[in-house]
C-alpha cells in the first residue's frame, strides 16, 4: 500500500493520520509523481479522495473506491468519472455505495478520447492562418504540433 501526495504539504496531514498503517517508505511525495508519473495498471485497487487519481487509475483499468472529501465539489467530480464507467464504489460520511458494475472506462477510453477530440475541433477549429499556405502560419503550426508530440 502506498500514499500518493496530490497537494504538497496539505496531503501530508492525511498521511500522518494513516502512518501506523503505511510505512514512511511508501509515502510518495508529489514531486516524485510529477517526475516519474503514476505507476498505474489494471491489477491495482485504489482508495482516494482525489478526482484526478480516480480518473487516471480507472482509465488504466484499476478498481477502487472514491471517498467524499467536499460535498458539492468532489462528489460531482467523482460522480462524473463513475458516470463514464469507472465502476468504483463511493464513500460518503462513512457509508459506502457499492460499485455500480465493472470498469468499462478503460475499455471505452479510445472512443471517449475521439468524442472529446471531435468536440474540441468543433469548438476550436483550425485557425485560418494555419489553413492557407502561408509560410508563417505553416511554420507556427509545425512548431505547435512538434511541441504537442514531444
């Protein structure tokens, strides 16, 4: 079992309250996650209050439980991930809602990404300066594409 810090400093207090269960060597500071990324895979089981950990772990196929940290904010965010098919259970005020079913988010992720890309293209069409054959526009477009792909 590991404890991943999401917000430097403030998450340390949460770890301290669990330190009798999780050794210090299993506390992963945010900067470590920033440098190396989250070690996600489908065989894991997560317990988290953090929306992004729920989203990323479920997208990798992990099972888990989200815990209500702030009504009116995190409940909505975690609800959106469960609505996408995370299949995770949810805990509010110590009462667990059983998982809604299997994790279908991971298997349907490609289709979700394509749907969001299509929406983004509709909302933010390619700028006219990049469509023509203008040297400046093409140069800027190539530069942006290189940065995105690296």
